[in-house]
C-alpha cells in the first residue's frame, strides 16, 4: 500500500487542508483530511465489484465549513453532551461553552472538529494527526495534546487509535462522527440496513438529550438490537425515547463480548457488511434524524433524513455528572488511549 497526498483546499485564514488517500489490494480506499482529522471517505466494492463511497458528507471544503453536522470529524475533548455545560472535578466547578440551545455543551463546541490538525505519514498505510487544545478552551482545564492515527489494513480494517495527555486533571472523551450508508452516499436512507448490537442496556434521555442517569434494559423495547433487526423496523414506534430524539440518538452500553463485533450492520442489495469493535464502554447510535435534505452533499445529492447512521464509540454522555457511569476522568500526565475499528466485507 501507499499513501497519496493532494491539495484539498485553503481555510479562510490561509491554512492548507490536505487529502490523504490510502488504497489496499482489495480496492478499498480510505480518505482523510486534516481539517477535524476527518474520515473524508471510505470507498469499498459491493457484491458485484462496484466501488462506492459508503460515507455521507461533502466533496469540498466549502461543505465542511458551512454545512457540517460533524460528518466524519473527530470530536473532543469531550464528545457528546454535558448537562448545562457544567460539571465539578475535585473541588473545582467548570462552566463550559453552552453551544446547544444556549444550555448544553455539545461536542465541546466543535473545537477539535473545526481545527486544522498537524498530519504526518507514519507508515505506508497510516496517517497520524495531532492537535494541542490550549488551557481554558471551551472552559476545560489544562493543555491537552491529542493524537489520532488512522490505518487501513490488507483485510479491510479501518483502525482509529486515539491518545491524549493533559497537564491538569480533566475529562476526556473522543469519538469519530462518520455517517455510514452501505448503499453508497445519499443513494437512499439507511432504514433497511440490518443491525445487530451486543448491548443489553442503554441510557434513556430527557428533553435536552441528556441521560437521566438510568441504565435501562433493552429487553422488550425498540432498543433491542441483540437479534438482527432493520434500523427502521421500530424507529417510529410510540416510544417516548424515540419521540424525544425523533429516532435513535442514544448511548448503548456495550456488553463487550470477547471476539465478537460490538455492532454489525448489513445491507442486502449491495451485500456490504460493516463490523465495529471498540474498547470503550458505549456507542451512540444516531440515525440522522435532523438531516432534512436542505444541504447538498457528495455527488450533488441532498442529505436527507436518515441518510446515514453513526456509531460514535464513547464514554457515556454526561459522565462527569453521573457517578454511576464509567469514569472518564484522567489525572494530570495520565495517558488516555483507545482504539475503534471498522471492518468492511461483502456477503454474496
């Protein structure tokens, strides 16, 4: 394998954004840009050998800058939501940027996603992105240095390795916000995709999409994907949780079964199968509920409701305010490390 580097665009301040393309012998191509350390595209063959991009997003830098819903971007330093943009750590209280409804801190106000990261090629199949978040940014303490490394393997695995260290005690929660559509970008919605998830519980939300603190069993609910089920089968059920989020936008508590994918998604027409593995305790299933077709994406196609699904691996949302959730606190100098892997294959 080899990596091709090309010009993608210039930021308003003149910084250059570059495109990194990695292709393996199976005609799978992973494309990355250093704006937001973004997974720009993932091209993969279907059961007929036809190659399509199976991610939803934008062809140009203009789209990423003006219409983004975090398509493919790395999110940090705290992905997902923190209630009222506030939390306490030790004896100190923090007030963060409240960028959602002037109330919630969502994705740390987009800091990592909007930054132009430094990028270096570290192997014939891997690119490392790095970024330093200054002390006080969005209200967080400490200078935090982050690295995200993407690699593509010969057996069609996209591996995302995260690491970070801060010079003060802090909370850390990274994810990637890629939207997948196994049919190919914007050809159709994803409601007919079949999903299986090894998650026996999920975290219900309130009207602000903040977890209530309950860890609820999925048994007998529309959130039970332990047996394969299409995404759309129960998405319109008369369930308060689905009504609040206009679909799925919830954290699932992963069971972490050894040797098994945490999530498997299949699409029968293309034959494509996507498996996700992570060492993090949760994953946010988001089904593009607020996409409405008014934004034009790849190939000049509108990004419609449910155009893609996201599997955002993570610590649970609002963990800094939820003592019964897995801890996301890291001491000064303590290294955060995590890996998420997506494997793409075909079933004929």
